[in-house]
C-alpha cells in the first residue's frame, strides 16, 4: 500500500512552530511501518497535487494537556492551530488527521467512582464539536491509544449521545509492539545503563537461581504516583521491603503526616508509625540514581536473575480513569522469562489473557484483579507476597519448572505476534479507497 505523510516542515514534528509545540512531538511511525511505500513531504506539496495524505500529531502526556486549553467544553485550540490549507483539504476528505497517543493509556472520558471524584472533561465531546465546527467528517479523524477499552468507552458514549458518524480509534498494546523489537533495549546513551541484554533465557534463570541466594521480588518505581507511594508504604507495613529489590523516590512534599488519599478507605500503612518509618527510608535506590530520567528502554538483567517475581506497579491504577493500559513495565519480565504480579487497574489480568498472554493463577491467587477497592487490592497483593515469602529455594525451582510453559509462551507470544500492522492497514485502505 502506498501512502503519503504530510508535515508542516520537513524534519520537524507537526505543531512544532506554534503555541502548542510543548504539547506535541514526533509521532511513532506505526502507520509508516504498516505501509509498503511511504512518501513524506510538506503538506502543501500534497495539497497542490490534490493528493490524499496523513497528518500525524504525536502527543505529549494525556488529553488534559494536549487537547484542553480553556475551561470551555467546546475548546478548539487544537483545530485552530492546524494549518488552514490542511483543514480545507480535510474538509474534502483528503486528509486523515491522526492524533497519536499510542504510548499512553489515558482515556478521553473519565468517570466518578466511589473512591475518586475527578473534574470531568468530555474529550469525545470536544473532538466531535471541533470536527463539526470545522466541517470535517469524523471518519477522517483517527485516534491511536494504548487504552485497550477505549473503543468500548467510545461506543457507550456514542449510544448515550446518539452519535452515528464516528471517529476511528485504534486501541492496541503498543508497548508490546515496541518491546518485541530487538532494538528497543539497545539504548546506549543513558547513565547507569549496566548490562543491557535483549532478554534473559529460561534456562539462564534456572541456572542462576539454582546457584545463588535469591530475593523474593523486585518492585521498581521511577515516576512517583499516588498508588505507587501508597503501595510502597503497604510493603513496608508488611515487612516486605528489606531483602528485596525495591526502588522509590523520596515522598512528595505534600505528604506531611499521612499517605491517605482523598476518598480511599483507611489503612494503618498510611498513618504513623508506618508513615514516618517509610518516609525516613526513602529514597530507595537500586540501579538508577536519578528518578527524573525515563529508563523505559533499559533492561537490567540482574534484577530478574536475583528475584523470583516481578511486582509491576503500572502507570495507571485507579478506575476513575477507565483504561486497560500496559506499559513497557509488564513486557520486560516477559522478555526475561519472569513471573509477575500486577499492581494495576481492575481487570488488567483479564485483559492480558484476552490478548493472548498467560498469567499465574495456578500458583497464587489472582482474584485481586477484580477488587475495585484500591486499598483492598493492594492488601490482597501484599498477602500473596507474605505467603510466597515462606517458600524454600528448592520449592521455587520446582515452581519455575512447573511454570516453564507459561513463561516460554509469554515470551514467544510477545516476540512473534504481529500486533499493529493489520489494524492500520484496514484504516488506510478505507481512507484511500473512499
């Protein structure tokens, strides 16, 4: 398939020369990699030749940053800054505007829950209001996201609002697409990189764990988030930090006397004496000193060799953000043939199974996946770790042998699956044939 990709300026990302430049960046080339022949040029070149093209907008952060500017739900700051010739060409059905949030899982519509009352901003409404104002057919607007339930969220919103002419949404585990690539973990210009293998073979795990003393788990935390701070406090409350590989920055200044969050149920882990105890222990540093540097493309072999289980504190946790989002964090242990427990939003395990991965309910209780109470979900995970803590080294070797098929399946499924090409080819074929 031949496609055209248009830029405001060659060598620069779209929106890089206006007031929105800090809200956008270069878009990942999913569309280009799904195509056979790609022509890149300035938008005006395609417009003068009356050719169709894709206008990609790589986003920074979530929609409250890259879409919302004022307090009005009909905010048009994005469309107001797309070049007028591009808008006019789009009005003729000759531009596919691609808003690319593929490496984030933030939903376009948040909801109130028992445990959180966010300030609701309806970005589905904002996008449709913009398309209507600028007379662009919604089918020429494409949104890519790692939120695996965004299509379902959008379908429900359309039914509620009697919308039949819809935008297009591609929801995929894009970090699976990224981390399956050999080059993803070849990042060499980061400090403290150390050993950076592409993966850790299963037999290497067995050989190492049969020889050396092994810690129960690793739990690595870089960007500080509400649920991560709370979970670290709970690990400390249950005496699960010592002798394990745990990292976390010092607490934010806003935490003065407690870690209790607004509408969360109470737990003694959030109060003194545990609060002061964990606050005095932080920061917990393992291999990376600077918590402000993103080390997504680092895979430290020794972390997975020296521990039996990875405890993954994902980016998003609370259900007021209706999302199923898997970052690189969950796919690293898969590359290392390492079992994992997920500190994540509800139904995360369920969706890992839906997209073909296998998890570990044969060996520990994964019912935490369906617990909506954010504190009880953490407590359930800690109870699993407390039980696993008592296992002897020879029992762990037996368990790893029992897990062999699951660990190898996850590795092969991650590496061999064609995650994204088919979805984009379908959209592009429709666009160029209309």
